[in-house]
C-alpha cells in the first residue's frame, strides 16, 4: 500500500470520529474571525520572484521528524509563524494531519492568532466536517487535492470552502487534473511536484503545468524549493507563489532561512 492509500484509510477513520462534532464545529466556524485575502496576498506583483507560502510541518512520512517540538499544540508553531512573517512570507501553510505529519488544527489556530498573514489549512480533506474544523481554527484557505476527490466531490467541497468565506487551493499533478480544477473555477491552483504514493519529487510537472495556469487563477508551485535558483525557475514558469516547507523547517531560525531564500 502506498503512502497516499495509507493516509486516506486513516483519514476516513478520523472523519468518522469528527462526525460527532459536526454541530459544534459548524457553530465555531460561523463565529471565527473574518477570513483574510489569501489569493490577493500571494498573487505575484510585476517581475518579482514568486511569493512564498511558508509551511509549518513538523514531520514527513518519508523523511521523519523535521523539527522537534515539546508537545502538540505548544507555542512553537506560533513562534515559527512569527518568524516566517518577519522573514518575508506572504502567507503561511499549516499541516493539520496528526498521524503522519505531527500537525493539528490547534497548530493552525496558534499560527493564525500570532500573525497578520492569511493561513492555509494543509490537510487531506475528504469531508465537509474538515472544512468546518479548518474555519473554526481560523483558516483563510483550504487545500483540496484533486486526486483524492473524484466525480462531484471536488466541486462540492470547493463550494463548501467558499461558502464559509475561505478560498480553495486545488492541488493538481497532471493536465487532466488541471482541467478539473478549471471546471470548478478554482481560485488558486497548486502544481505538486511530489508523488503522493512515493513522496519523491520530480520538478518536471511544475515546469510543464504552471505555464498553463492563467489569470484570474493564482498559480502555486508546491514542493522541492530549496534555493533562490528554484524560485527563479518557478518565476520563469509563471508561478505566482511557491510553497516552501521542509527546507525552512530544518533551519535553526526559519525566518532567517526564508529571508536568505528571498534575497538570493
């Protein structure tokens, strides 16, 4: 069984547990602070390098721990968020999966309260209850992975995200998935260079698909960015923004690492 199948099996069990909290999460979502403008924050300005969506990710299924933390939900995510904002991030992504990435919705809430930037909920979303959980924690945008949302599910969940005032970032890995993202009028489209079965990175998908994403959609390159040259390559391919996580999370000071990446 590949990584993705294993994750989705666990996610279905997690959603079944969350189902008992549907009413509570929906109520909290309706009372959450107004969403910030995710697409406007990350849209590329003129000829500059792509904006950076800096990611809070403590663990990877393929790489193991990326950064130590004392306890889940402690103040470390807030500090990382603050350092990212100081380092020049335009938005922040927070991994909310607990079992495989050592994340949580509590992490997202801590980061959202600590920064003035829009915050993306990075999760394997398969059910509307997760959308409410994201909004209840303060998310401004939610990742939707085209590959795991067949048929009408992508459109339905994109509608649920928008219905709560957030924006969906639709992740694609192929021309066929890009067509599906366009069909649901995705506000933000991310091209992931990471194979979710093996977690290996192949940048060719980025360079082939990013040029095909046109305004008004915002184009995001996801995974594999470590150097200023990587950012410049994404700029040439037409990316508005790049999502950067592992490289920054391994640094002693993630904010300094981000500033150095942006300075070239």
